[in-house]
C-alpha cells in the first residue's frame, strides 16, 4: 500500500484533486485493485500525451 501511495503522490500534480481523493480512498479502504487500475489508466493517458497524441 505504501508503494501505491508513493506512486499516486508522484502523479498528483497531473490529475484533478477529486481523482486523487478517489484513488486515495480506494487505497485506504483496501480496494487496491481498483486503485491500481486507476493509476495505470492515468499513466497510460499521460504517456500518450507525452508523444503528442490527442486521441484516447
């Protein structure tokens, strides 16, 4: 859980505050799979934008 929180904090400045709170709540409640899915989706989306892609 701590490593997941570190990962979430590393992308905090790139995501909306409500998204951050949602994923943080999922981690605290023990729903780690959902939190991992959310973080991976955010990273995948950010990775595509880094290369200039605009479509999902």
